[in-house]
C-alpha cells in the first residue's frame, strides 16, 4: 500500500510540474509471415536517460507497458506480445525501491496475428509510463490501427495516431516560411534592464489571483443553506468527541477534517494535469470548443434556476451512502470520509460555484495549474471555519443564526450564474464568428440581469423559497443601491472612446465581455484600431517592406488576460506609440476555428511527441507557438526582427504593469538598433 501511495504521489507531482515533455516516440510497422499471418512491430525510440518499463512488473512498482487489442472476429492473436531483450536492463530502481526491468534508448515489441475474412481495421492502444532519475510521465492514450486488405495485406492505418512516417517533414517551411533552426536569439543586453521582465512572475501573480477568486467562491459557498448549518453541527461533533477521548485528539481530528476538505477539492483538479501533459494545448481546445461552451451556457442557466429555488440539484444518494459508511472506519480514514461526505451532500450549493471555477479556469489561459490554484482556494475557504471553530469553540456564539438570509444568498448567486452563462455563449460566438452576441447585446443582457438583481435585493421580485419581507433593512437598501450603481457602470460601457473609435472598455468586465471592437456600431478588426495582420507571412512581408520590427501576439478570442492587455495596457499613452509607430503587430489567434485550406492541412510532429493533423487556423498558430517558442499559454508576446529570423529580447506573457511592458517594448528596439 505504501508503494502504491508513493507511486501515485510521485506521478501526480511529476505531471503537475511538467511542461511539454514526451521522451518516447513510437513507430509502427508490419512484417508478413505468411499470406494470413503478420507480425505487428511496435518500436519505442526513447530519449537519453529515459526508460520505459517491461510488460511484467512486480506489484507496487512502476506501471508496466501494456498493449490492448480491440476484440474482433476478423483476427486472432498468436501468443502474447513479446519484447526484444536487446536494450532491456534489470536492476534496482532507486525511485521505486525495488528491482525492475526497463528499456533504454529503444524498445521493440512484437505481436503475431492471424487474419480472417475480408477488409477490416485492427485497432488497440499502448499504455505506458516513462521515467528518468527525477521524474515520470504516464501516457495512457496512444491508439494504434492497422488496415487489412486482401490484395495488400496488413498495413499501418491512416487513422492511427502513431504514424510518424506520415509527418510532413517540411511542414514548418510550407506553413510559416520558417524553420525553428532559422530563429536566432539576440544576445544584446538592454541598458534599460529589460531582463528584469520575467514571464513566470506574471504566471505566479495570475495563480495567486485565481487562488483568491477560489477562496472568495468558497466563502460564498459557506453562506449557503447546504453548508452554513453544518458548521456548528460538525464542530460540536468533534468537541463532544473530545470529551470521550482527549481535547487534543478532538482538536487534531477537527483540523484534519479541514485539511481533508482542501485535499478533496485539490484531487478534483489532478486529471487536468494529466490532460495538459498528454497534449500541451488540449485545455485550450477544451475551453474554446464551441459545443462545450454552449453546454456550459446551458448548465449555468440550469444552475441559476436551481439557485432561484425552482428545483434542487443532488448527487446520487448511493454516493452519500458509500462515504457515510466510510465514516465508521474511525481514526484518520473516518475523518477523511466525513470530509468527502460533506463535499457530496453540499453539492447542490457548491456545484454551481465549482462549475464557475472550472469553466473560468479552463477558459482563461488554459493551464491546469490555474484550476488547482482555484480549487485550493475554494477548499481552504470551505475547510478553514471547521478547523478554526473547533480550535476556538466559543467563537461559534458569534455566528449568525440560520434563516431567510441564507436563501437570499443563494438567489443572489443565481443572478451571478445567469450573468456568467452569457460569457460562455459569447466565447462560442467569438470563435465561430457568428456575429450575434456582440458587445452591445452582451452589455444589454447584463444590464437586464443586474437590474433584476437590484429589484430582488430591495424586495420587488420574489422566488419560491423567499421568506416574507416585512421591511427593507438598511443593509438591503444599501446593497440595492450598490447593484443599481453597477448597472449604471455597465451602461457607461456604451460611451465612445474618441482616441480608439470604439466603445469604452470596462475594467471589471475585461475578459468577461466580448472585445469592444466586436461591435455592430463601431466595429474594428484590430484592437484599438491599430494596424495589424492576422497572417504571419503577410505580416512579415509588410515588416520587411517598411523595415520595422515585429510584435508577434499569440492571443485567443476567449483569452481573458489577452483582452485585459489589449483594452487596458495597449491604449496607455506610454504604450500606444510603440504600436502605431515602431512595431508591426501580427496577432495569431490560437482558438480560431476557421478551417484551413486543404493544402495547409498537414500532419506535423508535436513538440511533446506524436503527431497531429492541423485542421483550422487555431491549430496552425498553436503549433507555431509550441514548435518555435516552446510555450502554449496566451497572451504571449515575441519581439522579432523584420525578417522574423531573430528574437530581439526574451518573450513575455501577461504583463499588467505598464512600466514593465514598456521596458519590454523598448528593449526590443534597443536590441534591433545595436550594431
């Protein structure tokens, strides 16, 4: 059990910190044995110092390499999958503290099959773990396929994910007019200390911001009817239990209870780290998927009406039953199951808030770490009061009593869910270029929703579970005035900014509302009406013609931080001249779903291994970013020479500090002009 726990922990941590790594490249081939028998050959080419494990591994060790074949009456396997022992090493593994068999450099596996009948496809999957001396990565999804045709025999299928021989070797030159080896890095230092701009700082700040939003979401969940009444009940359970055991034991269990609540929500984010490591831009694909955004919209509307009190959301009763039985184990394990039970029974109130957190994290920068930060903040806010009040039980007296205010909190959250629903419908509208939910329509909908919230707060609108309102308290009245003020603030978004000839962007809605240029009345194709290009080759050709450096802007229609930079940093008086006079702006949208021309739908090699076929412009620009700059987050800014052959200064991501961003832009000009 100890080994399994260590393995899981090691595996999760290694994925959590992984960037874009895949040290194993698979190749498929077939050797005919007779007209009806064939050897399927699976060759793993392994990077230096990495290894994959044999098919047979002792219990408690690393995960073995597993070949699975989909059952079919059209073929049969002859014997088991064999492995070539040439590069096989059996020795003590310090990571797993046991003797294991593994392969370095290259591993080859064979499976003999006998075919029957006419044409069919033989398919399956390879499931394997690969490690070096410091980290491991698990690759569970590596489907393969072979096509059988009587006149040709058994061949590697065009549908197989593992098909490196089909990769277009000169794809980068065809698509971008560049090859990664052509790009040079300028070594010119900036007198303005441009090297102080570190992208990781912005990432860390973003994580803390999302952690804070998650914490705020957890505090809101505490103030719902599903959670708030549980605080005194649970704390009383632990403090009374302490009388039977010892005060110290009860206190420790109460603290553990809070810790386990945090752990439950952190575990929920773990699968997204696995997705992120299997495919570096998969979370971006998820967050900008049109149908998924429409589903999010429908779910949020569904959540909103649940909060309004028209129906109740619950998880299956069997889940609660199972976790409740686990509480009987006693000790630490029993406390864990108590925390898990709370998470399940409170789902009707926490589920919609968690859904907002999940969808918001996925659609911001597409990073699994953001989701973990948000989940950690949510769990901490939810678990902290249980530990705190168990430590200081006298503080329970200061808690307000349950009452109608709890339902009021739920209804207010319902209005917020309804407003947020249109953010996801807006995402779908943007990436598909429908032109329906433009800035005028979006702002009008939000004005209606929050005007309705203001009327509810002052008692003019009622919902099914609302208690009779005898009089409007000062708190309700002042809250209503604040919401009305927010409605006025939303209406101010219809003011025209004369310098950019667009509506005025609202700071509080940055990233939630569509771009101000996405408008019926004041449309513009580029942020702030700057001159820009959305095709790399066209932009580079223009930059060479006017002899100006390039500002390469990797962005997205559904990218929150991209909108913040475009609407609140780029128009600044210190920044704007760089875009108007000094740089050629090339904006590449990694979530653009517009289909590529047939001659650009090429099969390319992923930065993290494997292959993919580019289907739309988003795929094209996302591949360009990962292949040339080893990054898959947006916004991402690269300053390049006019011919796009030299990176002038280290690229940066989200940089909300005006002075730092100006430093970055000025550094690029210095590097270009240095002899």
